[in-house]
C-alpha cells in the first residue's frame, strides 16, 4: 500500500486552485429547495446526511473523489478490516469494526480467531447482564442490583456514558430500562464520593473498566469504592466486575465477580461497541438494546466500503471536512445535536477525533506541512444557541457545524404552547440556524449584520433509537478514520497523553528534578 502525505497528491494542488481568492466561499446563492432535496444521502440506521449547506460544489466534489481514489481510502479501510497492522506506532491491528460483525478476512492472531473471541465475550456479558437483570445474581446481602456504576476514564468512560444517556429515555419508553447507570471517571475525589452517595451501595454493581489496567485515576477510584463497600459491610468481590484486556494486571483476578475481555486491538476511544460499553448498556438497558446498537454500527461499517463518495456518507463527510480544514482553512468544528439525549455525544467525539487526528507527524513520524485534526467542541441545541452561537454567527472565525436532529422525541411527552409542541420548536430552531448560518443577513448597522457563509451539515433521523445511535457512532468513527488516511496519520495511538503522566508521577514521587514543577507543586500545596 502506498502511504502519501496529502500535499504529495495530485488532487492537493487542484483543490488549492479551487479556493476563492480573498473572499469566503459564498454558499448563500447555493442554498435553495432543489439543493436541500438533492444533497441528501441515506445512511444506515434510518438516518440521512444532508450536505446542502456545505461550502462545496461539483468541481470540488470531483476533486475530493479523486483524492479519495489517489489515497486509496477504501483500500486502506479494507486492509484495516483484514487485520493488517494499521497502528504502526504500537505495531497493532485496529479491530473495532470486528466487534459488530465480519467485513474482511477472518483475523487470526496467535492461533486465535479474534472475531470469535469478541463474539464469545459479547455472549458472556450478555448472559451475565440477563442474570443480573432477572435477579439471579445478587449482591453480598442477597439484594438485587438497581444501579450499575462504571469506573473508567477517557474511552472507558466517554463513549459508554454518551451512549447510555442517549438511550436511557428511549429504553424507559420501550420498557427496557432495569438498572440506573452512573459513571465515575475523574480522580477528583468529589466525583467518586458524589456518585457513591447517590446510589444504594447494597444494590450497586460496579464495573471497573480499564483496557490497560494501569490508569491512575481508575485504580484510585477502584480502591476508593472498595473502601466504601467494606465500610458499608459489603463484600467488594460480589459488587464489582472488571472489563480489561487479557494482558492487563487486572485480568484473571478472582476478587471480581466476573471479568470480560477486550484486547490491544480495540483502541480506548473506539471501544464503545466492545465490553467497555456493552456491559453497562446491557445491564442497564438490556442485551437486545446493545445488539441493535451493534447492528446499526455494522450497517454503517458496510456502507463505508463504497468507493463512490456520493454513496458513502462517512467518506463524503470526511472529505468535506478535509476541504474545510486544509483548503478553506477552518481550524475547528462544532457538533450540535438538537437532542438532549446526545448531551455527552460531543464530548465523546472530542476524544474520538482529537486523540486520533491531533497529530503533527505522519505515520512514519515525519513532520507535516499541513493542518490535521480540527478542534472539536459542542453542546446540544437549543442550549448552545444561548451560549456560544454568538461567536459562531458573528465571530472572526468560521466554524463548520455538524448538526444532528430527529423528527420525534424519545418519550413523546410534550406540551403545546403558542400553537406548537416543544419538539416542533426544537426542529424549527434547527432549520432556522442552518439557514441563518449559511445566508446571514445584511444590515447597515455592522453590529446587527450577519455575514453568513458559515457551512453546516445535518444528520437527521426519525427517532434516536439504538440502531440510529449505533449508526451515528460508527459514522463518526469511520469519518475520523478516513480523515486520518487522507492526512497520512496514525490515528490509532495517543503518544501526546504520555508526557503529562510521566511528570505527574515525578511530582508524586517527590523527585521532580524540575524547578518549575516544584514551584507549581508548592503553589498547589503538594510539597
Ligand atoms: O482504558 P484505560 O487503559 O484505563 O485507558 C483510558 C484512557 O486513557 C488513554 O490512554 C489516554 O490517557 C485513552 O486513550 C484511554 O481511552
């Protein structure tokens, strides 16, 4: 396989020549009824992807297709599916797609079929979840479990938390919610203390999640919670399961009620569809809920194999993102779900994108001369409208926007005020924002004028259900993967998190050897 930097491709110079000189790409004249109807791609899970309000047109799209072909993005995706080493920094395969179904060759590692291994673990934790939900597995005082609390951080927290919140109401409406989930992530002791105080420990099952089994925050929180369980007269080994990799120090420990496994080929931020997300979702919302989520993700993974960018929403989204980042020069992007259930989804995408593509060297470690992953942030609408949208509408930076919306609410519990129900108001706000951002509004008073030309995409569906959520999750995973391929990055390691960890250890050992570190330690009352 040929791995080229973006600026070594033939399409790169041609795309540069498409950038309007000295003025923004004006999208206002583009956006009409015909364009909204035609710039729409069906996605898996009953979703669709609208790119009508993007600053891109046929000539750029043809060049983006050429870029995709030249970088062989689909070929690289196929290699990944077939179990090639796609994380060269750590010499690892990248197998999160295999968690939701087989699309490539069987992946055999050290004599083990990894597809079978993941399926076996899925079945094991699904059965476990059934037994807990049916009251067949009880706590140490013989009471059934009502709470599931995940202890983990980063990928062992953000994705699972975002998915749980996204489906909690849906599962209530579907009669599938049995346990309430909580999450402890921060090493800030107030996090663990607050969560512990909000549950009935006798009826709580803790899920300790750490792929590496060495993460400082998670291990500290484990001991914190075990101390609380013991103090309450409970046996921690009957109140805690582990999710980790088989090679981690946490593996095969009889002190846990049970243990479920992933391996080094499932990256933390890509682990939501493994036991990392599956155990808590299956416990709280039922195994069928998690199975439907996996189906939505698998369907998306399949659609991402299509070469034609006009038939592959994740690929198109990725390439438009590259056009915006490298050619139009936009440094950030906002994820704006018009769905309160997706309140933590932007935080998950932040890790997914920024930990994957926040890199300044290529996969061979050579410095790059072009921009890579954007800064990602976001909040649900309409809340964000009353917060940072001011800058988005009238600030000096153009921030491409990724809207998400649904026709129906999850609970269907609504109120009519001034002639419309709240769900309709929510959607009206969404439609209004897309057009306001794209077209703006001229006004002789500069303070009141809106420049427009602020591009956005929209992913929409009927209702946020497990299948739609799985499709949404996998869409962004695949988008980030394709962008990493375009930029010639290794999207699957995260060396940038290491230095801080090393210095923290030095501070805690009292041997920093650095006067600035000592000074800050004194300021913070450590020394
Ligand atoms: O699951 P673990 O091994 O505890 O890691 C948690 C998180 O820490 C990181 O390694 C970053 O520090 C993330 O990539 C990962 O998701």
